[in-house]
């Protein structure tokens, strides 16, 4: 059983991921922390609260987090992917739940101190809240059980730009800090999420399940599917955020490699790109590879048994 904090920017795929986590007995969800990304942090928070209310899980805490990246400003989200409301322009009325008064970074710190070495953090958006928590209490590096984040592109093209994945692109400075800290961390990036596609047929089956959460999410997914049909020309949607939870449930479904990773923070063509080093030889004192020197190796997912991942998702969400 994972004691879990979900850091999220819902976002349509975040919503399916949250639904999946709520439906999976492996997770005891201690709280959701919200962050800007797909939408502004106010909408991330409203959407998180509504999802929990639709799932009748209103006792789960929601702590509002960062409204912009460590450097620079919030660029306005991606309405063409997630809708202006972050939920496929379904414009549901806000629920009746409110966030707790504790800000996201403080909530993360509080829970990690309350449950030392027991907290797993699933990060589904920009890593700003994690970077902020780390800068306030560096010792959480040694106290977190593990961090698994959806983001990055180690050996494949980006999606936000040809070179960078959206969550890293949204706050590359936070990402570079988080990936350089000494905590167990796994990158579930486009290297595997672009190999995992939820078909329209499966989405149709989800829509036939009559529950407030299924009804809402499958409606929002029509908007998300239209984007992928139009832009990526695929007969389904990439499984980005839910892949964090399928990884946690069955790590054997993923092949991983272990390298130090730097994130491009300069405002240039590859801003937000996650750059793994190329292996041990990098550390033979070469000045050229200094940026990776003394950086911890992180766990990078590079391949996936996507059929089994889809089966797992169907199993949990077709109930
Ligand atoms: O690149 C995909 C990621 O960016 C997902 O987390 C999606 O929700 C967006 O935040
Ligand atoms: Ca997300």
C-alpha cells in the first residue's frame, strides 16, 4: 500500500489518472497538491476538488500550490489540448468542496515529516511544488520513499516543442533542481507514454459505465481525443499521467535505465529538454561533461509493455 500524494494540474489526462488512482487499492491517497500547467492553479484546484466530489471522496485534502514557474511567468496553459476549463470545455459548475489552508509545498513537507520514508509522490505536472518544498526543507530528500513523475523525454522528441515535454518545458528550473536532488526518483516520460495509447473503443466502453466520474471524464475526453486525432493522427489518446500509477502498480511492465539527467533551463530551442548523460565514462573528469558530474542517477523509463498497461487500466476503470 502506497501512502500517496498526487501533485497535479488537471488537465484531462490528470483527471483519468486521478480516477485510476482512486479506483486502485494499492494507493492510500493522503492528498492532492495542485500546480499551474495545463490551466492556471485556480482551475487546477477547482478541477481537483470537483473530481474528488464526483468520486465521493471529498475527505481527501487538496492543497493549492504554485501559480507560476520558479523563473518567468505562467504562459497561459494549453486550452487547445485541455480546454479553457482544463476539462474539455465541459464547464461543470464548481463543486462545494474547498482546499485546505496549507499551501502545497508545506503540505508535502508536513506529510513527509509525519510519515518518514513512507510517502510516495506522484507528480503529474510541472515540478514547481516539489522544488519549493525541497528548497524549504532539503532534508525531505532523505525522507521521501520515492518520487515518480510524468515528464521529460530522454531519447525521443518532445510534445510541447520538438525538443521538450510539456511539464518540463513549463518549469525547467524546477525540473533541473528536482532531478538533481538525492531522492529516489523515476521519470515516466514520453519515451514510454508515447508508446501507450488508450483507444477510442476503450473510451467508448468507459462512457457506458454510469457513474458521475465516468460520465464527466469521458465527456472531457471527447475534446482530448479530438486534439490527438487532429494533431497526432492517432486513433486514441496517449496515456501520460496514468502511466505514473501503472508504473507504481507493476514496475515490471517498464524497462528502465539509470543516468544523471540535466534539464535545459536556457531560453533556447531545447528549453525544457531532459538530457541524460551517456553513462559511467562521462565522469572521467571531462570538462565537457561537467554539467552531469556529481548528479545522482535517476530511474528513466525507456520501454513499456503497453498492452498490459492498457489491460490494467481497463481492469481498474471498467468496474
Ligand atoms: O506532456 C504531458 C503532460 O503535460 C501531462 O502531465 C499533461 O497533463 C500535461 O500536464
Ligand atoms: Ca498533467
